[in-house]
């Protein structure tokens, strides 16, 4: 089985691919306008040699601002967005949060971490998955809750694509997280209807909760 690709290596691979694609689109647009690399470079304050390297995808240190400027000069609008991708780098607080959760499970239940979404090529993963009694419950852990709506969208997509019936949203028990949950109560309550105490009692007894729950630990 192939080893899991590191986040930084995946970012480098995707970055090189995107730079090559954007560079080629810039080259085609420039030629279509009858512009030389020197003319384009002059318009944005770069040498023709550097413009050529950008067009060939051979300038990995090119700034995003220069890509926007060059694209605009040749009549293109560069669009940049971010989407859920591979597993992010986790810090000690996040790992400790998962460990606290695992320590409260019945021995009959297994807690696996970084469980991949079962779609070929999909780099997303659940932070943890509780497995046992022929059932499973996904776990999404957050040390700091900042954007509840974005988090719910991410969870909903992962739940849809992995066919998981229940999700535990695991939060660090801090005053800031509790304040964030109170502020977003209206949009969280329907997604996580099971009380935290009932969910954790079920896990402690070796069972799965009857639905999704938001748990502070």
C-alpha cells in the first residue's frame, strides 16, 4: 500500500501543476494578442526572461500579485479559491483533544484517526472514526471554533461522501469555544441534536449514540 502523501508535498505537486496551467493560458492569450514577452514584462515591471519562465511554469516563487497583473495585461481574470483538501497539519492541542475523547470510550470500541473519505483521489479525512458493534461514528475535532457555517458545510459534504450517519463535533472546552457555540446555537442545534452527556454515556457503555452530538472536552 502506498504511503500517504505529506501535506507539504501535495501542495508542491498541485502548485506546480497549477502554475504550468496558468502559464500556458497566459502564453496562449499573449500570442493571440500579438504581444511579445518583453511588452508584457514592461507593462508589469518584469523582464521578458521572467515572463517566459512564468509561461513555462518554471518560476515557482512567482507572487500571486504578479500572476494577477500579468493575467490582466493579456485580457484574463485570474481566479483563486480554496477548497477542502488533504488532512491539515495538527498541533499538540488537537492531538490531546482526540486522546481525551478516546480515553472515554468503552474498550469494545476502536477509535481510528485520519480516516480517509472512501473516494479515489479524495484527500479529505475524518479526524477520527469510532468503530464497533457493526456501527461507526465520525469525529470532527476543532481546538478553536471560528466559522460555524463553514464548519457545518465541510462536515455535511464529508458526511455525504462517506455515508456516515452520525458525527461527533469535538471542541476544546474553552470560554471562547463556548461563546462561539452560543452565538451559532440556531444553526448548530439541528445538526447536533443529541445531548453531549447522552452521547458520551453511550460511548462509555460500548454503544453508539442515536444521532450526532456536539461535545466539549
